[in-house]
C-alpha cells in the first residue's frame, strides 16, 4: 500500500511498528489530515464483558473541498458513497464514504466556518462506536456514571439511525450509533449495504 501511494505522488512516512508489533505507516490526505494505514493483525484482543462498544465503525472530520478529497479517497483509494445529506433536505452537509472492502466509513463534515472554535471543531471531528441497541447503551453509560442533561437522550438523526453523543475532556464528540436505520433517511437513500454487528 505504501509503495502504491508513493507511486501516485503521496508522501508517506516509513513503515514502523506500534507497541503491539503491528506495522503501520502515516501520511497526510490532500487537506492535511493525518491518516494511518495499519496492517491488520492475525489476532484480535478479546473485549472485556464490560465494554460499551467494540467497533469504531466511522470517523468524521472537517473537509473544506470535497472534490479535492474525493480525488484521494474515492479516486485513488476506492472509497464509495454510502449516504449524504444535510440539516435541510436541499443541503449537503455530510458525505459518508465506505472503505472499498467493507462497510466502515469516513464522514466529510462540510460547510464548517474556517474560524470555528474548539467546541465546534470537537463536534465535527468525531468518531463513532457501533452498538446493537442505543437505549441499552444509554442505560449502560448511565450505570457507569454518565449524568446526562435533561435534553440529552438518544435520538434518530437525519440519516434515520438511532444515536447518542458524549464528549471527551478535550471536547471531541464520541458518538454511539446503531448499525442500521430505524426509518428512511432524509434527503437521499443509502447507496450501499449497512454495517453488520
């Protein structure tokens, strides 16, 4: 993969190993977002019975020029459209692109002001854990000490899926999301299969 990217003009760091011995290398996408390519391990760490989620199945990040990013993610790497939509039916505020050989995805967070503050950047630059049931997940979070505000509860998003958000100490959004939609999405239909638990 590194040789492929370098041959296509992408500057990539040398291959290294992490503390578990997994090989990886790092690069920057066209807008300067750091990304890592990690060699999948032959074994996986067994999750503890107390974990809320075991699968990070999408990550979103602020994108200024989706056509520029598309040339890299869709053109070079082969990602494909999963879903797109906006706060209003006619808007395009999110594009979800699935990896070429699976159902996990990245999400372009569009139309974010260049001078967005730390809180706004933390909302947009996020990651999501897939869960089988959002209401059960919400209750487990409460058992583990979450003290939600009066209006903080799971909801169905514009994509038709149940989800719930919390924020880490650095104000990065951590989203919990069900794998399949509960209802049809706004704006546009899904264009690929949904992830499976």
